[in-house]
């Protein structure tokens, strides 16, 4: 498989427009896991962008372990989604299939949501048409392999978008990328209208995978103790499952 090359044009504005002048963006995501943080992020982000006038699209991978139809049933707000299937099961096959799918859409910004081969596909299209796709990666984790992908693709990335400040800071330190292309876009959430009354109790909720390395469930107990030491009355609601479930259950005793 050929490398991504160095055909990026980072001085070109990332925001592009589709027919009619609307800014265009295509998120490329795996459909193997329709229930998770990235899927929920797209479920809220895509309709909001459309409401703001964006031509926002989702391209889902499809295959033996990727069920795009099930993904769309779980997240009807992103519909209609485009689907792409790789017949070879190889990185080269994915890059070619993604390039063909993107070539059929109005060019804009392609955002890899855990499908790095989408960046390579965009770079290949840009080699033949400088006005074609710009490429970005969304960062939803802190695992080393994510930043290895950023380093590999840095020559052709127009930007990376971290969902928290730490992800942004780590990306800014990747050789060849730098802070100018590392951006921050937090996940949206509904804010509580008012804090609890003085002396009242508020609820702290944790819903997700019980896993130490990525989700840091081991921090639940220290946070609870820190709140208690400051005289803050909190009621905890924890829901989920995962490889460290027993550790979480032990904390609740």
C-alpha cells in the first residue's frame, strides 16, 4: 500500500461548500458498534449541523462485522447514510472503496471518526483535484495508537479535532502537525438550570464501559471521597458493564 504522501495544502480553508453554497462535511464511521460514544456524538452533531445549514453526511462502513442497517435503526437522526463496502478486507481495499464513495459526493471536509483510511482516500482525491476533499480526524480517546495514526497521516491532515483539551494538547505535540492544526470541539450537553440549594444533595451519574485504562473507573471512589471531604452531599448512580465490573462493584460496598 502506498503511503499518504505529502500532497496536503494546509493553507486552504478547511470549510468547503457543496452545491448551493452550503458548507459540506462527511463523517466516516464504522458501523460495527452502533452503541457508543462516537455514535452518540454523531447522533447529536449531524442533525444540529443540518439545522445550521450544513450539508452534513455520514458514510458508514459495511461488511461481515459492520451492519450499517442496524446502525441506522439505532440512530435514525443521521439518515440517510451512505454505505461503503471493502471487498478485500485490506487497508488498500478500504482506501480505494472510500475514495470511490467520496468521489460521488459533493467535496468538502471528510472527518474520520475512527476510520483513518478515510484520510488517505481524501488525500488521493486531492492529488488529482486540488479543490477536492480536505481531511480531518476526530479524536475521542487517549490511546497511543490513535496518536500514532495522527503522526502517520500528519502530512495530509488539515486538522484534528479533540473532544477534550487533553486530546487537543496531545495532538498538538505530534511531530509534523503542531498546534495550528489541533482543535477543540467539546461534546454538547444540556446544563442544569441551577445548582442545588445550599446544603442539598445532587446526583452524579456515570454510564459507560467499566474499564480502567480508557474510562478510568478507578477514579470514581477518589472523586466520591474528595467530594465528601469538602462537605458536598452527592448521590451516585452508576450503570454499565465491562472487564472491570468487579472492581466497580467493590467500590460500591
